[in-house]
C-alpha cells in the first residue's frame, strides 16, 4: 500500500507539472513517510486550507478551521495621502485609456466587490471590465450598474444588491450602495478597469500559495446552492445539522448573577443558539449578556449583550440575515459553528432594570474539528462612551491565529453631517506596518454608503436601524452588521483592526459599541523566520545579498500610512533596474512562505519577477504612487510547491518595469503554518 501511495503522488507530480515541479536537491536526512503522512500530504496538496471559490460561499462548517496558506487584502479608492478624498483615485491608465482600479497576480479570488454613487450622483458611466491571466480581451465587459445592481445574470440577487440606505448628495434614500459577492477567480492575474473616472470602490481579494482548487472565472459557475441557501435567511445554513437540542424557559432575576442555559462535559460543537426574552427594549439589548466558556477557560470567550450577539446591535427592528437574526416571531438566532474539545458552558447575566423570562434553545452535535487546525468561537465586545481624537478606534487587537468572520457595530447619532462614519477601516495583519485592509469609510466596510440610516438587510450585511421610527422620530443609534464568510480575514500571528474616527481622526463618536466575531487560539506556529537588514554589511554577507544594475544606495526617512503617519522611520536600501539575490531561512514544514518587503512607494509602480531556487514564482507588483514618498510593507506569497520541505531558499528579484526603479529597504520572511508533511519518498538503492 505504501508504494502504491508513493506512485499516486508521483503520478500527480507528472500530470500536474505547473503545480508540482520536481523537488530541488536537498541535503536533508531522508526519512520514509508514514501512510498517514502521505495521505495528509495528498489531501493538503489537492485542496489546501478551506474551501475556495463557489464552495467558500456555503462551507460554513469550515469557518473554525485555520487558513494558513492564504493572505487577504483590500484594494480600494482610499485617499493615498491619508486625507478624506476617497473618490477618483485609481492605480493607472492602461494603453486604451481605461482606468485601472485592480491589478493583482494570482492565484486568488475576489470575494467582495463594492461601489457607491459618485459625489455628483450615480455610478460611473461606461463599462467595467475584468481581464484574466494576461489576456487582452475582457471576460466581463458590461455597464458598471449591471455588475452591481442585482438585475443582470450571472450577477443577480442574492449575490449582488443595490440598496437605498443613505442620504446620497442630499437625495434621501436614493440608491447609494452597490455590492457583488460573486466569487471571481483567477489563476495567474486579474485586472479590473473602468471606462470612466472611478468614484468610491473596494475589492476584497484572497491570494493562495497554490492554485489547486482555484479556477479562473468563466461566468458559468454553478451557484444554485448558494442562491438557495442565501435566499433562505432565518434557517440554519450549515449542512451538518444538530444531533440534540436543549430547550426551556428560564427566569432571570435582575441581580447580575449568571444563570446556566447549557452545560456539556464532553467534546462537542454548538450549531445554533436561540433565545427570546419576554421584554424587548434598549435596556435588554444592552444589559442582558450572554457568556460562553470553552474547555476549562477561566474567562469567557463570549461575553456580549444579546442585541449584538444576535446581530441587531441597538436596533429594536426585526430582521433576518444569514448567520444571525432577531425575527419578529420566534426565537432570535446565531448559527456560527462553535466547537469545543473538553466542555462548554452557556449562561445569561441579567443586569437590566427588571427580571426577565427567557425562552431558549441550544443545538449541538459531534465535534468534527481537529484541535490543532481549528479555533474556538470568540466574540470580543467593546463599549466606548467617547472615542479619542487623533488615533484609530480599536475594534480588535489580538495575538494568535484565526480569522475574523463578523462585525456588528452601533454608534449614537450625533447630527453632524461630516461625522465619524467618514473614518476609514485600517486593519494590520501579522505585524505589517501598513494596513492590508484600508477602506474608504466605516459605513463602506459594512457595504453601505452615505450615512446609512435606512433599514435594509441582506444575507451578509445590512442596516438594522432607521432614520425614522413609527412616531416619525429618528432611532437613537445606527446599527450595522457584516458577515465575512468567503472573505474571512485570516491572520497567522496577530490582528490589529481599527477604524479612523472622522475624516482624519478629528471627530469623536459617542457610545460606540461593537462586537467582533472570530475564531482563534493564542498560540501560533507562524513566525518571522528571517530578516534581511539592507545596509548592514554583516547581515548582507550572512544572506549572500547581491545587487546588479543599482540606481540608488542610501537611507530614506518616511512615514507609514494609517495613524502611524505621524511617525517617521529610517531604512537603508537600494534601487535597481537589474536584479538582487539573497538566501533566507524558512521552516521546512510551513504551508506557505510570505516575503514582506519594506518599499518606498514614492518611486511609482514597481514590478519584478520572483525566482525561488532557480524557478519562477511569478510577478511581484506594487501599483501605487505617493508623491513625496511613503513606506509600504509589500507582500508576496510564494507558491507552496517551491518551498515545501526546504529550510533555506535562494531568492532572486529580477526587475521587470517601473516608473523609476525597483527598491527594497529590507525584508522579513514569514513561515506560515506548520502542519505540511513532505510527500517525498526516500531514494531506493
């Protein structure tokens, strides 16, 4: 059987040469792999972490599982200078005069596409065009509105929506937000252009270390199951249903003491939590809290007001969405899967003004997850009476690995017309000094726009409050939700997620409350396994660092973007139009290797070919220009087949093109994950 498995692996290497090229010679001691190692290796090579493409839109069971062989980034029209002019920005003009708004190298998927109307009203005219894998002919070439408004196949509801949720340019409740969740894949590259000047936009892109499981968009993807599930909000969307349900009614005194709803002393997984109090008001939404403890932990992983746990925030209006809801009749629900490996306790704490009667149901089943590859469900709640001027408001700051899968936010209305919701989201992943997620406004993060205060809900995002209540008065708070399912923000060792307050952190918000839903653990096998400090002769020698065709040598002192822009940092570096080469240390068991380069984006667009141990790994691009210069931590995910089983890599960076030159002011090397098993068999005598 062992030799048969080895033969199967060798066959895959023969029939998939672009994916699995022959291993480079290694001096490592050869150890014959076990059958389990071989089986796990095949599964990993053929699938990778998590579902991809269409499957990622319905694989809710996979949400707790770590995604350690991919990265996620946001491409948006955010003002590159740090100001608040978040429209009319683009990457480049192509030879046809089209405005390039996305230009990414693959493999990957665009899982979230969003636009809103221009400051003058309406979406940009002309067509939106998607070019894939280097082709000069677009596979998507349709009017911008047709891509976003949910009326044109295959981009129809419930995958694409338009909503009248804000006050766009003085037009109350005019159509102002448009978003598209169709999974748009690319094996080698994706470029998106507009015929006319762009307004506000963002795209969430997930990049993978291998193209296994990735396919380029063709418009014929079968999304019938996605449409069925997404069109049935209120029902549990997961495939694996509960095996047992505990239901009862509890009386809760208003004494602040916990009352247990559910307790299990053996491994299992919660599939649904549902409840409904006999009184529904703002006091209950905020001061009746749910607590959940997993696996003998001393503090709860979940401690959240029920209004936020069930997705509505401070809204008293009934609604239903894909992962949580507060319907008018029946129980409120939360459908996120919640595995545990020892025990679980769910309890309520009533700190409201009066006692409560609460009907509840907790559904659970078998734990199907491996502990070392999955995280527990966590809900981190923040309540800030007044935000601090001059700094981003922090939603979540954690060490460890996992993925962010949902956010519910509520903030009191202030009456200001140029208020806190102008603040951009800025999320820093795995120690990057520049934010990989950097959008155009707080409401835009929720796929909304223009002070969204009109009730509107969809499967993945919505506004649960309204500008006018039944008495013709405004709701006190704005409340929004967003579920990140295919576009879950995975992190390997840290996540710092914050929101700017006001256009330039200059308008304080009152009573900002939010919960971040995420899966994770505090440990992480991912780490920075090497750094190259350019300008340090000893470090350059240790890495055998060499440069040809040098155009610049010296130091620069510049800021990083975000609220770090006030701090200047100095790096030594080089620019060139030839090539550089260096050696780096990596973990041989890593699922993926990430190169992070400190670069000055003031030199203009940059592109270089990355070569690993003599084999091309693809094109590394940085499509951004900041006048006067600014640092970026530019990242490149190496294909896993070039790095598996290696503890050392030789990297060559070959200049391709740029506005001026390619520059590098130091490198960090991150080895992501640690469960890859080499499939190599020992050579026979």
